[in-house]
């Protein structure tokens, strides 16, 4: 009996501390999809024929090499301050596959949102504005104060919030909206990668970001498409060109909703990998990684032989529904002599 009273007392005090978290649930509405499915969603179903905005343009080639370092100023005590401006929206349409239009929810008009990048110890200040019709927030993984966690402080329509925290720890992290139902806010696209570089920089390499995601275009709680960087099959039709013996570093974040795990398989070579990128010594040498939602890994590899090589989900359903990509490895015309050395790990 004492324990029952304790639980009641604890949960009622929680209400006063985090009222937003309790009232954030919305009542789902029922829709009939074009495939005949009857679905329920708290999101808006936007008919592309009646949509009067511009369809979003998203370029996976540009996204995978684009890092947002923010606006930099140096404070009196020598701390580097990086300021970022992030706006959320939930009213846009993207043609995610030929003829398939999807209502994406965006950070800075993009799914994924911008890749935030800083160096260990930098002060990060994010000016967040919610231009969406629903409440949204920014929840960053990493070490920070509770009030900067973006979980209880939902930002309503037209609202703003300034998040401030130090870039800590070194690694590959992520951020996403944390407003309930979180599943829906993530499935629609409110997430991105967050990189904290060590003060002693990693070895030089060609760097790519791959955010593994999916698209539930008929709202039945299962993905119809899978991808690295949103557009199914994109890097199969647009191979990523690299050279033999060129050092490649891939920042791989799994944010896939609805499926328990995702994976990454590389053909023709093996990679050294760093879970969450938090250590400078690799954890293993493999051609296969399995990740649950929120897991991320830094991969380092190079190719010995030229040719066209796949990388894809080894879960064949995911690869056959879009999560399949390619590297086109060209014979190295230059003499790259920058092989990364690994202490004690081949
Ligand atoms: Cu949201």
C-alpha cells in the first residue's frame, strides 16, 4: 500500500514539474489513403495536388558532404562560441521517389536537418524557431544540463528557444525532435547528425555523412522505403566517386523508425569502426554493422582495387526497398600516402 501511495505521489508531482510532457499527446484522426488503407495519424495529411507550396528540393550528394560549423566568435576567456539557427516546419512536401510525394517535417527545410559540427569544448548556442503547426523541440544527445535536453520544454507554434551547451563528449551523436508522439515526429524527418571533433584532429580523410532512415508513405506504421540520406536508391543511381588508397571516413547515424534494427554492409573492403565515435582507437575491423535506433558509428576504410562496389543494408528487405548505395572507386592517379595507422589493430 505504501508503494502504491508513493507511485501516486511521485506521478502527481511529475505533473507539476513537466506539465507539457503530460498534455502533449494529441488525438489521432482517421484518414483514407490513396491505396485504400484506413489510417490514424496526429499529423496533417497533405494532398500534393492541393498543395500550394514549392516541393522541397533535396540533394543527397550535397547533404553528405555539408557540415554546419555555425557562426564563430571567440569569447574573452578564449572559448569558441558557435551559434546555429534552426527552424522547424511541418507543412512541406518532398518528392521522395518519382511520383511519390510525402509530407516531410523539416529542420532548416531539410530531411535530415543540417549536420551540426563543433570541436570538443566549444560552446554551442542554437537559436531554435518553430514555424510548424505543432509543438517541436531539439533534443541533442551528449552531455548537457537537464533544461537543455529539449524534452520537457516543448516549443509551440511561433515559439523560440535557445539551447546552450558545451560540445561534449568527442564523437558522432545526433539530435531530433522529442515532442510526443516522438515516433511520428521522427518518422516525418525531424532529426540530424551532430559531430564533436577532438581537439587533436582526426587523420585527414574524405568525409561523408550517412543518416539511415525510412519513409512510411502510407501511414500504416511500417516503412515503404528505406534509404541512406532519405532518397531511396539515390547513391545506386549516383555512385559516390572515390579513389583507390584514399582514406574515407563515414559518419553513419541510424534514426530508422518502426524497425528495431538497421545495418550497414560494405563490399570489397573492410572498415575500422568507432561506436559513437567516442574513442580514438577502433573497436573492430569488419564489413558489417548492426545498429538500433539512435546508434551511430564512425567508419574508416580505403579501397585496394578500383571498380563499382555496393554498400547497403544486409537486411535484404531494406536494401530492396531503397537502402542500397554504391562507391565508384577509380584508380588513384595521385600518390596518396596517408594511410591511417592503428595501434595494435589490423
Ligand atoms: Cu516535433
